C-alpha cells in the first residue's frame, strides 16, 4: 500500500509535529471553519467565537488527544484500520459523529502542516499526506458501514 518514499514523507513530517500546539491549531480551525462541528463539543463550554475557541482549555487538551491517535495510526501504517478500529466504533456508536466531518479534519490538518512546514511541505509531500488522510478517514469510518 505504501512505497518507502511515502512512508518517509509521512514519518518525517510527523517528527516535526507538536501534538499539543498543532493539535490545538487543527481542532480550532475545524471548529471555526466548519462551525456545525461545534455541536459535538457542547460539553466543552464556550465556543462562541474564534477567540473563545482558541482560548478554550478543553479544545486545547482534546487537540493533542486527536493527534496522538493520528500518531498511533502512523506507527501502524500497514494496519491503519486495525489501529483505529475501536475509535471508529466510539465515534459511530457513542459519539454519533457524522463521518463527513473526518474529511474536514483531514483538510484542516493538512493546512496546519503546510503552514508550519512551509517549503518543506512540497507538492509531493502534500500528495502523500492527502493519500494518508483518505486512508485515515476510511479507517475511522469503518464502523459506519
Ligand atoms: Zn474524535 C473523542 C480521535 C475526528 C468528535 N476523538 C476522540 C478521542 C480520540 C479521537 C482519540 C478520545 C477518545 C477517548 O477519550 O477514548 N477524532 C479522532 C481522530 C479524528 C477525530 C483521530 C480525525 C480524523 N472527532 C473527530 C471529528 C469530530 C470528533 C471530526 C466532530 C466533528 N471526538 C469527537 C468527540 C469526542 C471525540 C465529540 C469526545 C470528546 C469528549 O471528551 O467529550
């Protein structure tokens, strides 16, 4: 499924990721750019505007949790489905998250990585990350089928 170059593109980018900061940036973008996603996080308190979202401690903590799960998937690139099996069930049967939203998270994550890495995020690296996001979304959506 992955060439050696693709694996290197994924892991070398991931080494530069700061789970807390970049997870926070990605989740903040998700909640601001796709505001309907806020409804899943009603227990997080004030998400009233972009400033409130960016300053929300629960958003902060949750961002790094989500990126840790992405990191687990990267540690199991040959079995992403297996590594996200239980999380897929959690989202499908307990959290009732519409899986369309996983795609939006993939989009904001790519944007966060691009703005962080600048020219190191080459078109080729982006292409590999887009492919990885498809695999990730597919794995997180498995329980919905
Ligand atoms: Zn999610 C949770 C991951 C997306 C919503 N998540 C969660 C967790 C994790 C995750 C790890 C934790 C779990 C436990 O605790 O156990 N997610 C994830 C990932 C992704 C996601 C990896 C991607 C891609 N989510 C998502 C989205 C949404 C969500 C898109 C919406 C919109 N999640 C969620 C919720 C929760 C979670 C709501 C719960 C939270 C709390 O804390 O409450």
